[in-house]
C-alpha cells in the first residue's frame, strides 16, 4: 500500500513537472511542485533526501520554463 501510494504521488509530481507553460504559469507550477513535495514528506512517503531532490528538480523546471517564457 505504502509503495503504491508513493509511486502514485511521485507520478503525479512528475506529471505536474512536465506540464508546459501553456498549461500553468511557471511560478504557480513551482509552488504546486513544492507543495506536493512537502505533502509527500509530511505523509512519510519520501525521505528528506528525496524531498531535497524534488525541490531541486522543481527549481530546474521553474528555471527552464521561466527562460522559455522570456524567449
């Protein structure tokens, strides 16, 4: 059960991360990614190391989307 919930939560996080700027404002997407990572950590689905990686990944998604928005 735990593994299925973790996989589903991470899959949802990745799906959100892959949305394009047309779907979501980059800042809003970044906020939603951070909230989702926080929720997974609070629920004990991910470790603090996994949380840090998701936060880094969210930053990379934001930077990439923000750069694309200005080109």
